[in-house]
C-alpha cells in the first residue's frame, strides 16, 4: 500500500534536486554572479502598493529575474505588486470553499466518517509552520486575515474530529503508516533544500526550514485522505466537493506562480520548491478529478460520487 506515496515523494526529491543542480551550474559558469533576489517572505513589505511599473531586462547566464520591477511609491525591487493577482485570489477562495464544505459536512452529518484526521493534523501543523511570521512580517490585512483563518479553521476541524465526533472517526492504520513515513522524509528534504540565504540569522534560517517543510508537507498531506477514500465505494457529495475545492486551490496557485515568475523578481529556489511540490500535490488529485467529472456528466451535481475499484494512489 505504501509504494505509491513513496514514489510521489521520491519524484518530488528528484525533480527539486535536478533543477537545483542545473541552477547551481549556471550560477557557477556566469561571469557576473546573479543578483540575489529575495522573496516577499524575507523583505519588509509594510506599505506594499499595487501601483507599479516594470521593464524587461536583458537576460544573462545565471540571471534569475526577468524584470526590473519598481514600485512607484517605494522604488523597491523587492515589491511584489502582482502578489494578489486573480489566480492567487481564485486559489484562496477555492481553499476557503474547501473549509466551508468540510465544516458543513462535519456539523450537518454529526459524523467524521470518511474524513482523515491525519490529513487534517498535517494541515494544521504545516499552517502553523508556514505562518509563524504572521505577527512579524506584515504584508497586508488580507494576508494576515487569511493566515489566521487557515490556522483557526483547521484547528477547529481537528478539535471536532478528536473530541465531539471522535466516536465516528474511521480507523486509519494505513494513513498512520503513511504519515510516519512522509513527515520525516519531508523534514529531511526541508533541511537539505530550502530558500535561506547565507547572510540570514539563525532564526531566519529556522523560518526558512519551517516554510520549506510546510510546502513539502502540503504536497503529500492529502495521501492519508486518499488512502481512506480508496476503501470506500461511495464518497458523499460534500466530501467530494471538499477534495475538488482543495485540488482547484492548488491548481490556481500553480498558475499564480507561473504568472509571477514572469512579472516578479522572485527567488528561483522559492519558485522551484513551490511549483515542484504543487505539481506533485495536483498529481495526487488527478484520478479523483477524473472520477468526479465522470460522476457529474449526467448533471447530478447534488449526488454522491461512485468510485471505481482502482483507487487513487
């Protein structure tokens, strides 16, 4: 049962390692070392304005950014004016919709059968790791509210599943085994490959490790949930909609990062970590999307999803 999650993680490690090696070789061959481009996570973003101009620059071997990007108000190359684009917003609201589907499913049904507690615990941990800087790195009111919303909502879901609805929880022996394999592997990968800079403080390096760990964990967090669904022949409508909304969230974020690569001076390592992890995560949803679409072809959008016998992972 555990072969496929391991393959997904190995694919992620191999992809990141290969691209990181290529990037390193390009940097070593360049006559001029590339300008260090720091992400919005490392910079002071207070007062970030969306009113900007940008101009294309000549690409050099080893160069990381496609544009010089100046804020009219701040004159700062690190200003991410396109951080809140339509793809990012669509992804965020798809994520919020997934929370709404899951909460309604838990509270209306009075049961958490078919919902993986392991997946929700991984999500809670990764949100805490990723948003550790919620009170120290202000980007915008919207950003702060969304960070707190994700942490608080996921904590509430875990509470519902572990306290009032505990008696209805589905057994997760396979999901527990997957978690014990994936979490340490993600921690090791985050230790080896993250986006810290040599000039960062120890605390900043620790934050970079936690951020990378959260990205890798999110790529595989759905695995216990998929293992649980594999045993079911019928997936309730709200549960199916929850999973689809999660998949759409990640798909929109992939488009968001592709867009930002061409308009923002973002770190190539940060970009590659997010995109590679996002591709692995989206791939884990692919088979379920296919089954979901087949079940909705007849227009029965209010019905349950009938699963096949092949499983997902």
